[in-house]
C-alpha cells in the first residue's frame, strides 16, 4: 500500500505535470489568455527566438536569447565565486576537530534553510541607496550612493550568498575522505604547501568540485526570486520570463515551451556533473588534514557573508521609525503591530499547517519508498526509477515544477488552494525526507533483518519493531528538513496558493512589492528565528548523551546528515 502511494504521488506530482507542460507547449494560445487544448502547433518554441510582424513574417527578436545567455552567465559567475570561497572554507572545516566540524557545518547550513525571500530582503536593506552599507560608508566620509541594488552585480551577490553552502558541502565530503597521509608525504619530501594543494589536494577534490558546480549552477540558472528582488527589470533571468508568461502576459504555451527548454538544459547540466564524477579518493579518513594558511580567514568571512543579511533584518526589526532603512531608535512597535495584523496571522497559520502536514505525509511516503528499496520489494530497474523520480524535484528548477503543477491542476479544472499547495509541497519535500531516511536504512545490518524473518516476523513487524527504531534519527532529520523546507518555501506557494491560501513567505514578498517597513522586518525575523530554532533543537538532540553507540549514530544521522543530503541532489 505504501509503495503504491509513493508511485501515485510521484506519478501525479512529477510525471503528469511534466507531461502536461510538454503538451501545453504544443498548443496555441487564446486571444485573452489560456490555451486552446485542441489546436496544436510548435510555434511557441519558435516564438522564443522569433516574432511575427504585421505582415505575418517571422522576425528575429533577441530578447529571450539575451536573457537566456544572461542567466547562463550569472550562473557561471555564481558558481565560480562560490568555488573560490567554498574550497578554502571546506579546507578549514575539515581541519577542525570532529565536534567543531559539526558545529561549523550547522552554522553553514542554517542560513541556507532560512527563507529565500528573507535573505534577499536582508540584502535590500544592506545595499539600497539609503541602506545600512551606504550609510556606513557615508559616515566614514565616502559621499554618494552605491547604486548596487537593481543591478546585475546585486543579482550575482544574492545568488552567491544563497548557494555557497551547496558548493561547500560536496567539497567537504570529498576532503573528509582524502588520504591525508599521502599529502603529508608530499610535504615531507620537500614540496611546498602550494604544490601540495595544486597537485594533490585540488585534483583529488575534483569529484566534489564537479558536484558543487552542478548543485550551484542549476538553481542559480533557474532562479526567480533573487533576480526579481535584487536585480529588477534590468537583470531579468529565465525564471522571470516564465513568471511573466504565466502571470501578466497570460501566454501559457510560450511559458511552457520556455520551461521545457530550461528543464532540458538543467537536466543536461546535472547529467554532465554526475556522469563525469569518478568514485571518490581514498577509503576514509587517513591521517590528520593538512592546515593551509588563510583558509580559516576565508571560512570566517564566508560565515559573516552568509549571516549578514539575516542580522540586518533582525536589527532593523527593532527600529523605532516606520522606515525599514533608517535607524531612529530602539522599539518593539513592529512586533506589537504584527499581533493585530489579521492577514499576517492568517498567513502564518497557513504556513504552520502546511509545514506540519507536509512533514508528516512526506516522512511516511519517504519511509515506505526507502523500505521498498532496502527490503528489495522494489528491485532492479524499478528501484532505480523510483529513486531517480523522487530526486527530480531537487534537480529541476523549482519554478518549472511550480508552473507544471499549475498547468496539471488547470487541465483537471481543479481550483487552486490549500490542498493543491499541500500536494505540491509533499512532492517537493519528498526527496528532502527520502535522503536521510534511506541513508539511515542502508546502515542496518542484513543479519538483523534475516534473523527477524527467520523467527517468523512478518514484513510489517520487521518494519515497525526493527527498522523504524533503527532509523529514528533519520526520521527525525527528515521531519525537521521537510518542516523547514515547507515553512520557508515561496515559489511553489506563490504560484499555487490561490485565494485564502497565502503563506508567510508569500505575504512578506507581496508586502515587499509595495514598500519596505519595519513590520516586514519583524515578520521576516520571526520566520528566520523559527527556522534557526528548529535546526538548533535538532543539533542539541544530536548531542544528547546516550549509552553505547547510539550517541554516535544519532549525531551522525540527525543534525541532519548534510553531506548525504547535498550529495544526493546530483
């Protein structure tokens, strides 16, 4: 029954929407929006590069091609910048003691889990013409405005801040398994630290570097929120074009065609990053990692860079004035105003309900899928297909899946609302829960399962009495990740919420489109604190003293296992 439910969710949540968006891309648009489901043409793809003049002649228009190229360029710049910062940061983290490594990994992942809208808003507060950075420079004697906000540089800055963790973790994963005794041997033979780094460490780290580039490039390429809030109209990316096609322009076939192109390009990049990845260097942690001068400074700067926008939002939430940019004194009035804002309270309640239901449903489905693969109830090609389909939401740009789901429900004449958003969140969060649960389940000794079966235990008894207790840390990790991912999600909720289904990130975004106020600061702060609190609680539970090897197993799996999570995305 559980396996059937998983296949049903994957089929209706991944395969069906992608099939529908492919079908819509072959349809003709109606004059006032919508789709003529019975008239077919591939002109939507042609209209990405050409347009028809008044005589019906196709004329080259470079707008979409230019924005597509800009998106690729932004993704390349973001990946390169992240790599330059992530590699020394990973070197620094891997050289720390185990306890401090876990703490640093936690500190690196927390900002990534904070809502994307909140982090972008933090950068708006920092780099606006009258923002905190500009006022600081003016106080130091530098006259004039920075003029960074709503430029290409602001977009790349935001993308780099958002995706640095996805570059750090794969590189760290490889460095942690590196044979450092070989590196020490090179140093003992007279090689300089630079020679050891460039000739031994970097080549051995290439699997992690390739994975990190793929993890960074794909979401940066399909980003929508960062370019919208920080770049503005002059820095549009393909995600913004898709939003315009399904929003104000109401040209669904053209938007569907662009989404198919973006999806195909993203899958191609993911395949390239995965297919060229060899089996990993070394067989485990051998020797003490070599320390490289300056790596710690870069790592500390990376942490500061990640937390800077969040700190800016928190600090300005206590501003006395109504302006979100100009500090006039300390006050709690913004938080008092929130308590009387019925729209915000309703959005908060919607977000909490969504997060709770999503995490519960997702964990049950993820546990069923992981057990089906582990128990060989689903074998061979079916098991590989199930695992691959579960991971699709992590590889495909979220905006593509959001508009695909939108079209899927529109084709069935189902109204948007809470139920639609819940279904989409379950699909989107399923791989987030599946990865830590499967990692925990793979660690179970086959002899234990065989002994239980030999004593007459049924499959359901084995699952309930042996498997679930053994993978409890993975389940707890999955619950936490699913809850946070659903709570902070914006893109999926934005396209599918409908009337009365507004979530807290969507509400904050809609307020930002009007003006920046201290009330937005307060709402963003509460959302960020909720995320940080949940992650901190998970880390604390991982450190609880437990007899025997259970403490180690919980710390390895709960917390969560970021290395497995990041590595499973490609």
